[in-house]
C-alpha cells in the first residue's frame, strides 16, 4: 500500500510531466507553423520558368530555383548564368537539345552559388563577369566594365553595372532589346520589385539600379533569374520611372 505522501508525489510528478508535454506540443506546433509559413512565402517569392523555348533564338533553363538562358544566333550560342549545379544544367541543356560544348561564351550576372553552380562545364568557353565580382580562379574570367560591349560573332552583349543585390552585379542587354537582369530585380504579377532585401548587399543601391534600368528604351523582353520573364517591359517597370511618360 502506498502512503499518502507517495500518492501525492506520484500525482505531482504526473502533473509536471503533463506540463512539459503541453509545452513540447506548443513548441513543435509553433515550429511547424513557422516552417510552413516560410515554405508558402518562398513558393510565392520564387517562381522560375520551366525549361523550354522563349523565342526562336532564346531558351530558358530551370535549374531548381533559378533560370538561366541560352541565346543563339546562327551557329553561335551564349549562356547567361549557369544555375545551381552542373547536373541540373546538363539536364536542362539536354531537354532543349544543346551540348555545353556548343556554347562559346558564358555571361554571369554575379557569382552567387545559384548562378555559378554549372560553370565547370565551360572550361572551353570564355567566361565573362562584372568587373567588381569576386570569383574563384579569377584568371579564368574576363571582367567587364560598366557599358562594355562584347561582340560574339554578331551577337552584341552590352554589360551594365547593376549594383545592389551584389556590388559587382551586372545585367546584360543583348542585341539592344533583350535585358537579362539576374537578381537585380524580381517580377511579381508582371511588376518589377527589388529582389529580396535581407540578402541584398545594399538595398538602396538596388532601388537606384532599378530606377536606372527603368530609363532604358526599346527593351522587348525582360528576363529575371528567379521569376521568369515578361514581354511587357514598359508596363512592368513604369512605377520606377523618375519622370513618367505622358504618351
Ligand atoms: Zn539568385
């Protein structure tokens, strides 16, 4: 037979255990809610376009969370960014029927791992990146100045310094009408917004960069790294123009 003291101790032990049990359930619930909220937010924020053709001379490749782009003219091919990994980039290139060896030049918007992940497939190619970018093995790269124009057998690639997300971030205007912006900005429901503030090197600079891009004329397609592209550049970026057009 248990004494009253033993019975009391047993009851109080059970009560303490129950308290911990409830606390544990609340903590796990809060953690699950936080993870779920993060996933929902992330799914809304990141929306890369599926691998395929954009036009006769432009293809998009989805490597996980990132888009990179192949631009072709005749037999010449260049690549803008290399995605998250060699494996995913190879798979994407195979889907659109392109051999990595057929790409002669790679233009990187910046050197974050999700943009430079497939670079090792291009030891045969010329690798180009913005002048202030930091890369491993810099001797393997050509660093482009702001405004520098590269001609790849008739493909005209105009490098524009677009600091903010990263200091050396560079966008490219190809053949004077296709603007590849990497992580300089994002698209949300067809409108330009700055890309993720918490991972931006200088968020104010990022906004100035978007204002500068808003002054560009004759852009037919605006491409991003994480939200696909839009064929309505003027409308997408109109809120960033310093002087709104009257026409
Ligand atoms: Zn990125």
